[in-house]
C-alpha cells in the first residue's frame, strides 16, 4: 500500500507538473521520467532480491521502504526536470526492492492452500495506496500544490518502526544454509532456464501494459481535449482514479481466490486477454460518464493478475533463491517495460490516447502467449 502510495503520486500530479512553467515538462519528458524510474526500480529490485536472500526479508524490506519514502519527499524540493529525475531514480531503487522481498516473506509465512489468497490480499493493497495518493492530491493540491503532495510521501518511513517490532524472518529461510543463499546463476540452470526466460518475458509484457495505462490515466482524464484528454478538473480526476481503485482492489483479491481454485495459468490468461480488449476501449470512449463506469472494469482485469505473479515465482524456485528469482524475473521484465510511459506518452501526443492505449493492450495479448511455456504450479509446496 505504501509503495503504491509513494510511487503513484507522480502519476497523480503529472498534469500539474506539465502545466508548471518552472519545471518545463513536455509529454515526452514526462514519459522519460516515468521510464527512468522503472529502470531504477529494476536495478533496485534485482539487487534487493539478492540482499533479501542473503541478510533476511525483514531488514531488506525496511531498507527499501526508507529509501523510497525519503526520496519521494525530496521530489517536492525539485527546481527542474533534471533534479526531479535524480530524485525519481533514487526512490526507484527502494520501490523496486520492496515487491520481491515482500512476496518472499508472505509466501513463506502461509500454507500452500492459502498462499494465493494471502499474496492477493497483499497485492490488493496497491489499489488502496493508489486511491490514497489520489485522496491526498484531492486534499493537499488545492492548498500546497504538487510540492506538498510529494512531501506527504515521507510518511511511509514511519512504518519501518512497526516492521522492526512485529515482523520476523520466516523459519524456512532461517533454516537455509547461508552458503546457498542468493546465487543468481541457479536461475539459469539447464532445468529451469526456459521457465526463467518466459516468466520474465510474460512479466515484461504485463508490466508494459500496466505502466502504459496507469502512468497516463490521470493525465488522460485531466488534460484538456486539445491535448487529447478528457478535460476533468484535478479534483474530479482524483475522484475518477479513486473509483478505479475499487475495481483494482476487487481484481487483486478475486484473482487470488480464482487462482487457488482453478490454477495460476488459466486465471492469468483469462485476465490478460480481457485487459487487451478493455484498454484500447478506454482510450476510445471519451464520454466521462462512460469512463466512470468502465474505469473500475479496466482496473479489475488490467491489474488483478498481479496477485498471481508472486505465487508463480515462489512455487517455481527454492528458498535459497526465492527473493532473487522474484527480483530478477520481475525486474528484468521491468527493464523492458520501462519504455511504456515514454511510448504511450509519445503516441498520445502524436496519435491520441486510443492508439496509445491500444499499444498497451497489445502487450497483454503477448503476455497470454508466453504462458504456453510456463508450467502450472497450483499450490505447490515450497522447498
């Protein structure tokens, strides 16, 4: 939740940043800022995966949260696009480090039959964080502007004190010999290299679609029609985004139950195929009332599948490299997807948001194809 809250503040205030003459952000520059954040997150995710396997899930998680909290707040001090870029790169390191660490921690703390649901509830909190970011924008933007919105982003750092007191490393990790932990080469052993490659490609496609949509939904809603947007005020845009998060939350939670019942593969393919159709439709139908209704549905299918990625990864790899696998497969895919904010933003500027969201939707279609080479893991026992 806190990861999402901090990271999505940028997307929420993006339209205001573009309008601010002091920052001088064009569509392309705004997209590049989103892309370099994802590249930084990829590097952080791979590094923190190894770190979490070697020093423990708890300490790695705390370090990741502190890094992204501090540098999200620092974005509020930026006086130029270059300074903003530096702070986004630094916060990306922490943002990328949290997901794989958290997925390993949760998966190792729950029995197999409930693993999908547990990870789904954790993943569902992303929607809550996104909604909270929109709520903060609704309250803070009229009073202190976009800088004040970023300053609120330091609050997640306080959460590390709770982690220090309440969270312990899982028993299965503690029992793993230190000499076996965090060796990336194990992901490319002959018996798993094909799976590693196609899980990474699948994740790259879904991440491209996700960031292509969510980096630009607030901008699409808030930019004036002359720039291809809908022309909603910042406050109304925030309310639209908050409503979308109800669909996102339901998608995340529902996916966990569906995946535990019918398997990871069938659930994933169903969700991403639906998303491939709904994304371009969202960019084509520009009537606010229709988008208000369609938004939660887009968010349901366009994001819900992510509840299953953690379960797939943790069931495919051993404890000694579980966080490393999550870091590498998720974040190597994120490197490929880092182009999404830039490509979608550039297409939106030149060809409109329908074409831009259609490209994002096609990435989901490719993700479905990748599942031909990924085995079903359905509630497998961890080892």
